[in-house]
């Protein structure tokens, strides 16, 4: 998998963890402060090119999620069906690709 | 929103009734290995589960742990269940070692209500019982699933 895509996925999963904290506490889990998570986040951001971090931030602000999976050739962000020739099987997850409709960053999950 | 059916999820769960492990990280890795995803996805999932554990142990006490995370590598909620041959320290809230582990993974997109409801139901059910009571004496996976489904019957509303 493309390293930058891997970083973007990791970044989003950390942000989801942070967002879920309050909900988890309501369910009954005891969570500590987010120091380690913040440190891990800073490290990921430092490894990402600026333009990709800006894109991630912009998309997250707009949609709530910047990276979305593609399942059965369907963007799980906007549900656009991609033509099969849009990307070859070998290229999937090997470049940072965006949805031509919503602009979200794509991860082929299947 | 689809109804959260714990018996359906249990019936589709990946189960190992004789997990042998000496530490928390290793047991999580073993449970992730049960999922039918590729090795790269397993690594991503493992990191995500570990990061969640760093925020606070999911050992809810009474010998039970419910590690969980939301990850891009799954397209629907998946569960792996492991019974440990030897109780394992999991930094649980009551300090007791863990014998039964429920690993729950949900996709990051869409409504998170289904995932949270599931987590809540499992935690609530297990707070009323104890894995120390040899509740799961069977060595047969199908019987184990039946026992587990019975436990959740009253909670699956």
C-alpha cells in the first residue's frame, strides 16, 4: 500500500478514536487522557506532505471523513459507482486517489 | 438503521476456544488473524486496536475483555471471540486476569450507533455474569455459540 495513503488512514482512525471517547465513556468504558494519541497524531502529520494534510483537513471539515473505502466499486462517501476501468487492480491503494465526484480520498477495501 | 442482532453477529463470529498466549498484544494479534482479511489489513487493524487499548484497557472485569475499534479495513461489524487456556493479565478494571475476549471491529463510516449499542449490550450482559464460573465449559464452537446467544437473548431488543 502507498505509504501516504497508509498515513492518511492511520490519521483518520486516530481522529475517530478521539471522537468516540465521549461515546465510549457513556457506554461505561474508562478512558484516560489522550496524550499518547496526540503524540502519535503529531508524528503522522509530520510524515505527511503538507498538501495532503491540508487536503485531509479540508475534507474532514467538509464531510466529517476524508478517507472512505470503496466497496464493489462504489465510493462509500457519496455512493458514486466507478467504472471498472477507472483504476487497474494493480494500482488500487498504490497511489493516493480521490473520488471524481466528492473528492474524498479512496481506499479499496475489497 | 438496521437492527443490531447480537445472535447474528455471534453466529458469524470467528471463534477460537483454546487460545494460548502469554501477553495481551499477542492474544490480540491471534484474534485478528482469525479475520478473513489480507496481511496488510491485519497490520492496520492491529495498530488501531492497540491504539484504542492505549487510551484505556477494555478489560471490563470478571475475566472478560472487549477490545474494539473502528477501522477502514472492514465493511461491516466483525467479531472474533477467544477463550484463553490460561487467564491473562489485561489491566482490567478489577485487576483480575482475562479468560474470555470479544474483539469487535466496526467500519468508521456511517452511523456509529449500531457499534455503540453493540458494545453497550455486550458490556452490560457480561457485567451480570462471570467467566470465572466455568460458564463456557464446552469445547465445541457451535455449542459455545448457542450458549452465548442464550446469554444475549434478553438483551437483544
